[in-house]
């Protein structure tokens, strides 16, 4: 009997979207399961109090609990390095592996990998965050060569509220950035419901739609040697796991959104 693959994910305490959506994406894949550990995150802002939520000691404590479940990878399923700096996630991965002996990945580092692979020159950034957080994200992503060509944000701060935004509203924001000429749309937040709209929007516009929850799952599958193409109905991220060229999507279907 093949040993099951266990994916460990570190989750903001007030997040209500990523767990059910991740499990929905894995539905029907009997030999892969997702397991979650939480640490306190209730707001996204640039205040000292808000930034302190992402202290590595708290995250490592949650990671050590995941290690008790003998998971095959530990992912930071969150986007804080976007405003704190990519080096924070690089260091965090090293610390998680040193503390647990388990390989690690993060949402933000996975985005960097994927966007570089597809050669995205004009990123459409969709987030629930405040203007000052959004500006910090854009500055940090630009430093990594990830150029945010157009953006939409909702000016929210309470992390719980992000999951209250409907998939329909998020899809509308994605459509707006795509229509302004981006060559990849990014839903940057693991507590937003953008993953369910990705496949429909890609089919309509021929532009990659990369949702944070989906990107994190993709990274976990890749790190454990599991085939991402076993995930069906959640967009080109899984059907074209290598994403060698952006044209891989538009070549499939150029029909309008239904």
C-alpha cells in the first residue's frame, strides 16, 4: 500500500477560507491530506502590534505541532512576506526545517517561482488590504522583478472580514485588472475566495489567474513529488503545472466568459 502524503499548513487564526477550499481542491485524491496548525493573526496593518503577529517564534511553535503529525511538508499559508520582505519567508523556511527536519515552503516564495516561470511582465494584483499595505507589497514585489502593472484593493484590515467578500466580487476585481492589460492576475491573500473563479476566468480571458490558496497547495504538492494535475477544476495552475509559457492557457480556449 502506498504511503499517504500529508501536507502541513500554517494558518492565520482568523482565517476561515483556506482550510475548506484546500480540502475541496483535494477532494477525490485519497492518498493526499491537508493538516493545519494556527497561530494568532487578527489584523493586517503596518502598526507595530500587527507586524508583531508574524514573529517567527509563534510560527515555529505552530510548525512544531504539525511535525507531531509527521507531515511531509510544512507551508506558511499566508502572504505576510509580501509586505515584510521576501527574505522573511526564506529565513522562515530555513528555521522550520532546522526545528522539525521537514521541508518547508510559503505562499509568497511559490508566487515568485511561478511568476518568473511564466515570464509575467504585467501583474494584476488583487487584495483585500489597505492602501499603505498595498503600496508596501508593490514596492517589495517590484524589487523581486515582479512588476505590479495594475491593482485593486478593498481597504480592509480585519483579517476575518476578508473571507466575507464574495467570490463574485473578487471575480469582478480580477476581471478589472485583466481588462487593463495584465498578463497574470494574482489574488494575494489566503483568506479570500478567488480560487473557485480561476478556471472560468482563464477560459474567458486567456490570462493565468493565480489564487494564494491554490498556489500554496501547488507548492506543497510540488515539494512532496505529488502530481498537481490530479487537482481538477481549479485552473491552469494544476492542469499545466510547469507553466513554461503564459500561452499555455490561451491556447486551450479563447471563448468568452459564460
